[in-house]
């Protein structure tokens, strides 16, 4: 039976959960007696509908059943079975991000294709085999990149490149489909080469992507390519070139979708690069892009979204670096309630915020406040990481140092006296007592 890697139950194509008469139009009895060919059509159609409705787990369950039914209907070694494995592999990768499961089914599909090629009798079958092989290579390349198998990823994308050319020459795909697929390949290869520390090869693939997008008149899709180029140049230490590429991406994003998530991400990246530059004159630009990214994140994702809160924290670190401590602490204090709601009281985000606030209070000489803030931070870190973690130890060291400050020590002594002060009772003399004896 089919592999259930990843927790998807594939025990039977006729499990009790596969059919809802109100949704399918079949009664349970009708479905049980239905021929396997009809059941296969039902699950193929339902898998497509569930994928469109973003019911990803249910979609994969149906695709697993399709593999089992395809084997039952067509037998081992049939092209249909290879295609079913390829579809399942693609779903595992695209819908769930499960690279290992995708690779497993790509391997199963690819093992079937040589036999399919030997019995292919017509042009249409040969084109179908090439289309299936292309889908396998693309999924294998992306899944291998995800699982850091970079040699396999490179090999798969390069093989996909050859299959695309052959398909186009044989009339299996048109020019538009060829450009779209080559764009996917060049994007994948650029990221493989970047991970392999081959910047020149990565940039060369990015240039190919830009040319392909120019050929098909889709400049709005150039943003991601320029962002990849900026990442390569930043890794090489060429901040000026990185800023140049991001500025191009920013101009495109602002002209097409200024308040959407991609615009927010590009503004955020520009702000981070400019704030890291050695020249102080970049600070004004960095501050502008930080403000712009926060506004776009807020409009596109909302003030409780982790991306907005992460960008806000980066902005606060920039404010600290440029000597704007008060504004930094003001923003961080205001964000505490949101972070508690979004991440939970016992979260790294809340602890880091308290630590930053406490550090600024300590720097400004507000020792009592800093001691209270850092003590709260220490409580969370102790529960979150344990007492031996380096973060917990560093915060404990700060709390101990703050405890020796005169105003903190004096407050603790007063609190200690209040706790240890004995209780006094008024003694009421009983009747007949002269008050001189107890």
C-alpha cells in the first residue's frame, strides 16, 4: 500500500471518511459498489477542489488514495501511476512544505518512467512522459533545495532545463509555458548557487530571470529577482550594489503594490542594509524605510502579525543605535501587551522586549525600574530556557549587579523588614483584672 510518510492516513481508498453523500451525490452503498475507475475520477476531482479551497491535508489524503486506485486500475509500470506519484510529490512540497516526502514520491515516479518509455507507442504518449519527467525534476529540485541537498537540487534543475528545450522543440509546450518554466528553473538555480557560495553563477541565473521577465512583459515579478541579487551582493559585502538592487525592487513594488506585503518586506530589507552601513548619512534613509515598512506591514498584515512586530523590533534597535532611547523604550513598552497576546506571556519575544527595556533603564541610571524589569525578564527566561542557559545567566548577572545599587538595596532592605517585623497585639483586660497583670 502507499507510503503514509508525514502522517497522512492512506489505509484504504474506501475509508469511512472518504464519502459524504450530501457532498458527492452518491449513497454509501452506491460508492462501495462503484468500479475503481469511477472512484479514481471522484478522488481526482475532489483533490483538485480541496486544493483550490486550501484544504491541504484533505487534498493530500485524496491524492494518496488516487495513487492506490491508479495502481489498482492500471497496474505497476504504467505512466498513469508515475503521474499520480508526481502529483502527490508536488502536493507534499507545495501544500505542506514536506521536502523528504516529496523526494520519496519523485523517486518512485522516476523509477517507473524508463519502462513507460519503452512501451510508448505514439507521439502523445512520449510528450506525456516528458511532461511527467519535467514535473518530477522541478519538484525534486525545489524539495532538495529545501532539505539542503544542494547537489541533487542543481542536478534536477539542470535536467529540467534540458527537458524543457526538448518539449518545446517537439511542440509539447508553447513559448509562454517555456518562459514560465525556465523562469522557475533559473530562480531555483540562483538560490542553489547562492547556498553553494557561488555568487557569480547565482547572479548569472538572476540575469537570465530578468531577461525572461522582460521577454514576457512581466516587470512586476522582477521584485523577487532583485531581492535575490541584493542578498548575493550583501553576502559578498557589496552593500552599495545590494542597495542598488533593492532600490529597483522598491521602485517596482511602490508602483504596483505600495501597501502590500512585498513592498513592506523590501522596505524592511532596505532599512536593515542602510542601517548597517558605516556612513552616518544613511541613517535618515534607513529611518524613512523603517517607517514605510511598518506602515505597509500594518496595512497588509496587521499590528498583531509577527512580521510587523519583528520589523518594529529592528526599528527599535536602530533607534538605540542612533541615540533615540526614549522613543525606543516607548515603542517597546507599548508592544508588550500585543506580544503577550500574540506569542504568550512565557515567550522569547516578551523576554527580549523586557531585556531591551531593562537595559535602557539601566543605561539611563533608573536602577529601581531596571531591577524590576530585568527580574521579570529573568523569571520568564528561567522557565523558558532553564537556569543554565547563557541568556538566563547573563540576565541573572545583570539582576545581581542591579541589586547592589544603593537605591535597590535600600528598597529590598525595607521590604525585608516589613516581612520580618513581629505582629503586635493589643491586650484587653478581662473583667476583675486591674490591668497590672496579664
